[in-house]
C-alpha cells in the first residue's frame, strides 16, 4: 500500500520521455451574423445617400449658393468667438470653484456648492433669458461704499452689450460643469503624490503645477474637449439674450427671406460639423500629449550603470577570501554573521 501511495504521489516516478508536440493550427472563427449586419447597414446607407441626393426639399444648389455666403461666414466667426471667450472664462472660473470645493473652509466650500446648485439646476436657455433682462433689472451700475451714494455710476446698456451678455451667460453656466470636471481630475491623483511633494519641501503652487495638475490633466482633457464641442452648439441659444449674429440665428433670418428653411439648416449643420471636426482633432492631440508615459514602461528594466564582478585578491591567514579596498586596505567580506568581518 505504501509503495502504491509513493507511486501515486510521484516521488519515485521515473521521468517521462519528452515528445515534441505538433504545431497548433489556429482556425479563425466565422461570424456570419456580423457579415449580414454589415451588408444590411451598407445597403441602408447607400439608399439613404441616394434618396437624400434626389430629395427636392434639400435643394442642394441652394445649399451650395449660401454655404460660403459672407453673412454665413461672418456668423460662423461670431460663433467661434462666443465659444472661445466663454470657454476661457469658464475654465478659469471652474478651476477656482473646484479649489473652493476642496477647501477645508466650510464657508468657502458652501459658496461653491450653492453656485453649482444654481447654475447646474436651471436650464441654460432660462439663464440666458435672465441675462437678456439684466439691463431691465439693473438699469445702472455703480461703485462706492454700501448704503451711500455711488462714487461712480453708469448705465448698464452702455457697457453690457448683447454680445457681452451672451459670453457672460454661457461662461457662468459652463463654469459650473468645468468645476466638477477639474475637481474629479484633482481627486483622481493619488494622495501620496501630494504627501511626497510636501516631504520634498515643495510649496502649494509648485505641488499643484508640477505634480498634481500634470497627472490630473489626463483625466481633465477628454471631458473638457467634450464641453468645448458642446459649447459650440450651445451658442445657438444666445438668441434668448437676444444676440442675432451667430450662425443658427443668421441662417434662420436668411431662410425667412428665401422661404427655404431646409437648405439653410443644412448650411448651418455643415459649418457646425466642420468646426467640430477641427476641435476633435485638437482634442485627440492634447489627449495624446498628456497621456505620455502611461502604460509605456519597457518589458526589461536595464540598469543605469554597468556592474562589474568583484575580483578576489587573496586569502587571509584563516583562509577567507579578501579583496583590495579603495585606500589600499585589505577588506574581508562577511562570512559567518551579518556584518561579516573577522
């Protein structure tokens, strides 16, 4: 019984001869369902394109006529200005609100939370309508000491144009979303990074700009790019201010004269698609830049300095090997206890 147990356990088993196995022939799986679905989608796409090209309501000659019209071109420029100015203000304000949200001061944190509650909880169209009535609510603006006559006072309409109010309305609304994006990016960085920077003697500014933000940007950039694209399309709502020189409102004004709304909608859509495509390319390269060094470590780590073998110079009187030291002394390596020596 014992011998059988030993044989079963494998302690006394003889080594088996090695036989070279035949190479595996991999057979690619076939997916007929995918091929059928792809063919159906391709046929539907072709039929849609053919129908669109022949549909009289689209009136493609009319689209080509107004695609590069000077009024449309100028309106696209105003749309870009609204997008860029609003996003720059929104990013700066969003970073400030995100830092306030992470502040240990309860008053500062509460103010930031109330801001987010108001601007994220109400529709942007409603906010833009309120900004359009800003001159009615506040006919004059002044600077001075509270509860006393203002030192300097001016009419609101003189400085707050419809273009300015549109930028302010879009920026304040977008800042609430940017604050949460930035806060999420900062929280994604491990707490140990901040502790290590403090241990090295770095101040708050250098810790944030050299350690935290470069790592957080990898998380911040993708949603920020989406917000820029979303802002480009949100500019079509500034007619609530009212600001009527941007792309969507301008094409609507032209359509009211030509009585052809569908071609003008196609003109606006083409311009939105072109600008959005350019922004998407920029977003791709930004993400690629801030993703450097992530998941790109080499498989084999090579030492920075070459190491050489220790040459044994001789033996001491007890037979232990020795080697020469830097100052000409004879060094005895450890041989019988931690620390070694004689």
